[in-house]
C-alpha cells in the first residue's frame, strides 16, 4: 500500500526519473483491487452509485498511472513515448508488458540514478571533485 500512496501522493504527475518494478506493479495491483472492489459493490448493491465513484476514481488516477508507467520505461532505458505501444493491438501490448517486467538498468541512465540504489556510482565518483 505504501508504494501506491507514494505514486499518488509524492509523484502524482512526476514524469521525470525512474520507477522500479515493485513501485509500478504494486501501483497496478492496488489500483486493480480498488477498481474491482468498487465494481463488485455496485453489482452486489444493484445501484449506480459506485459506478459514479469508480468513474471519478479512474479520472483521479489516470495521471499518476501514466506517470508511473513513463518512469518505469525510463528505468529500463526507454523513452516514455514507448507507452504508445499500447495502441498497437496484441503485439504492442506484449512488447510493453515485456518492457514493464524487465529489470531496470543497473547504473545511472539518461533519466537518473538507479532507484534500487545498486550501481549508483555517481555519488562516489563526485567525491573529491568540487
């Protein structure tokens, strides 16, 4: 739950930097649980009240969802524009899924230091250089 809250509160519209696999997939998991729960409540109660709340919830998390996806692509060394692969049926979805489950680059890349902290040599390299 902390990873979900981190994405929603701290990085709501942050398209810069990198997001590790755990941050991305925990956001996706919690987001799906909330969405399905709202749909289940709507079905069980037979009302459209939770459908309205579900729609508002979806609108509220679309920006952080796109942002964490872009940051996840940055972690594997790809541009955020690769998210447009989702517009290509089947092949694009599979390719994007493979990119999302791939481990990030071990060292710093164009979008920042490794969020896992492994291979972060930039702090060590800067010692003594002022």
